[in-house]
């Protein structure tokens, strides 16, 4: 290839036929979509027809690296998993299986290993008749039997597969029982604790009977300008080394936000009824470091070391060694369920990861069930005898197991809060906290309406990482396509990343062309959803945020108004995007400017 920094090859595996092939990656795709999320969105739009069953043979599952993956660029660790979601749906279905695309990012070491092995991404097609895993070692690619691993939790599997591979340098991603049982919000795990958690990517992997992908590589494409590249490395390493933000990430990771968010009134508490958790100090970063954390971990070439791990030393869960809490896991399985028992919270996090389920969605779903039970909209019989009360860790663990196994109430709960609300009725949709069927994350909306814009307009359904305006959304799409962790953006800004891409690839992006890549990706994702039947009617928030003010804390009395949110903020968002404000659909003029028509 004329373009450096890429292998120019996508590994293509068809599990139905067993055919393994290589796709030449076009330079046009590279220039316009970079890699990661962008490249996945392009392949998905071109190859997956509208109305395709997300759990059917025709859906594809992609694992995409970025142009910075594999190089010692600080925090260039992220892998993006892209597919059609099994967990979203529009208000007005155009097809039986209408749903959004799904993209989910995970750190660690897998994305760099894709590049080392000689590829820029992996596409998995079809369905295997029996459980299998992919073995990839440079050019050697095999579909191997995984029947003995089916049903195994991620913690045990992570150990067992490494024993079979007999090479610790292999990097592995995998699903747990949640993905195998097609729980709609199942996740894909890496290192037993890093998760591509959102949008049901694990369920798609399970539908294909693919337990895992194990990959090992030994090469890396050359860079275009090694002199400028080395100067940039030195410059940005110093920026990270001397930044107080780096020190803060190392000290607390994302758990540092548990207390600060609660004090602002922006936390999800008691199924989003409140924004402040009165017992937050019992499960925050300071408590975790004092009682639990023993080690800080970093992803590939990352100086932030935000991953925290420890051991439960006393009580009924003594001996469990795992990661967390992070902000999302600590809130959704802690504050949102009124759990103030740190050891119990850590057990919940361990089980969620071991099952291979999205902690955000399952915490949201259990919170919904707790409220429905509290309001007597469902009884204990509906819950299979589980007395599901706020703060009861034992009851939460039992319900999690029901959901993962899809037994009893778990049959409905495994499909999330939108489906549950349709099943229960009685006005429960008002407190079913989702957008497009995708459960909201751990940030409440009452005190920050722009978070509501982030949730309402996210292409994968409710997404806290989406950003509340077009500029931040386009930047997020760009970062996910580069393979850079969003936590590290402060050390680069746009020009730093653009310079790295230019010296590695030889592409001479201007600032405007580079920015436009992110905008192009975001609009293409929107068009995928439009083709499935989504429009402005689906960019809506749960009624709770408009009807029920927060009752205590710094956000007391805060509530959104529909006139301001929909009539002004969302309307302006569509105009700023260049979308039709009456439909929420990108205009032909906008698509022409981005080269999408």
C-alpha cells in the first residue's frame, strides 16, 4: 500500500462455510473512515441489509483496530466491536428486526495484536453449528472446537484458554454465559474484566456460537516519517508525564467520579429518581483504595493506569479478586440500587463480568424491577420468589443469575427495560430508563440537560460517551476510529492526533479534513438507523426526567421541560447538524458535502 501504518488486510471468517479469506482494504475507505468504529460503520452499511435479524446468519460481527493501534502512542489501546444491535428498536418498526447499529469499545491489548498479526480488522460472518473459537497466529488462522468451554464463566475461561494456547503473548476476547444464552445486553470480555459492554455485541457473538478469538502477532507496519514520529512521541509523553490529570487517573481511575457526581446531583440513584446517594462515601474511590485495591493496571502504552484491582478480604465474599468499582459499575450496581455494602458491590461486579453481561444495562434493569415491585405493579411471584428490595445484595445476585440463565422473570428481564415495561404496563414506561431500547448509563439528566442530548441523539441508543453537541460527537467518532482512549484526549487535542496520523500514514490531513472524518462517520451511522426506520420520534428521553423533580441534594427541584429540551435544545442540535429539524434525518446537502451520496 502507498498508505503506511496499515496492513491493508481485513481477515474475513465465515463460520457457516468455514471459509477463511483476506479482504484488501481500499485506500478510499482508509482516507474517509480511518479504522475502528468508522471502518466498521462503513462495512456494516454496505453489507448488512435493512431489516436483517441481528441474531441471524446474515449479520456480521467486526473487531476493528485503528491506524494508531500497535504503535507506542500513549493510550492507543482501544478495540471497537461493530455489529447490528439485538437490543434496540424504533417507535415505529419498519421491519420486524429494525434496530440500530452497535459499536462498543474495549481497552487492553487486543487491538494492537490485530495489527501485529498482519490485519487491520476481523469480520466474522455466518453461524457455526457448534461452539468454536478462532485461533490466529500471523497467517495461521484456524476455527477450533470450543464445546468444552461452552457454559464457562469468563474468569475460568481466561485461565483455561491460556493453558491450551501455551503462549502468554496471545491476546483473547470472549463471551460468558450471558452471550451464549443470547441475553440482549451481553458483553464481550478481555482479560476477564475489560468489557465491550454496550449494545448486545456479546449476544451477536453468542448467536454465531463463537466463544472466543485468540490472536498473536509478531510484526507491525512501518511509519511514513520516522523522524517526525519520534519527535511527536517524545513531546506527548512529556505532556502526559507532567499533567495532573495523569496523576488523578492513576490515583482513582473512573471511581473518582463516584463521590463528585453524587455531590453535583448528576448520579443515577434509585432508578434515576434521585441524583445524590447519601451513602456514596461507603463505595467511592477512597473507600475502595483503603479496603480493597492493591494494584493499578494500564492498557497498552497507557500512562494513566486507571484500572484498579484488589481482593475482598473478609465477609461472605472473601477471597474474590477482581477489578472495580469504576464509575459506571459502582453507580449502576451500587448507587442506582442503593447498595452501600462495598464488598457486596464488588461481588456484583465480579458476577456481571464472569457472566459476560453489561453492568450498565443489568443494573438499570434490576432498578426498574425494584421500582415496579415497590409500587406493587408486580408481585413476588413475578420475581420467582425473590424479595427484590433496594440495597439487598443477595436478592440482586439471585436476580442476576435468573437473567443470565433466562429463567422465570429472567426471560423478560434479559430483554431490558423497554420490553419489561411493555410486558408490565400500568404506566411503568414512565420509569423505564432507556432511549431506543438501550438503557441509560450512570449519569442522571435532571441537572444537566446536555447529557440528555447525548443520550437522545446517540446512534447506538442511550450513550453517555456520545457528547451533547455535534462537535464532541464527531470527535468521539474520530477517537473511536483512531483506537485512542477518550480519557487521553487531554494530552493530544485534535492537532496532536492529526499529526500522529499524518506522520504514521503519510496522509496529509488538513485540520478541516480530519474533523470531517468524524462528522462523516457520525452521519453514516445515522443513515444506517434511518434506513432501519429511526427518526426524530426516537430521539426522546424517559418521562421521568420531565415529570419528577429530584427531591433532595444539590439538584433538589431540578426537572427538564419539554418545551426547552425538545423545542429549543434538540431543534438547535438538528440545525447545527445540517439535519431536517422536522424529521431528524440528514439532508441531501449535508450528505453531499460529506461524500456519502
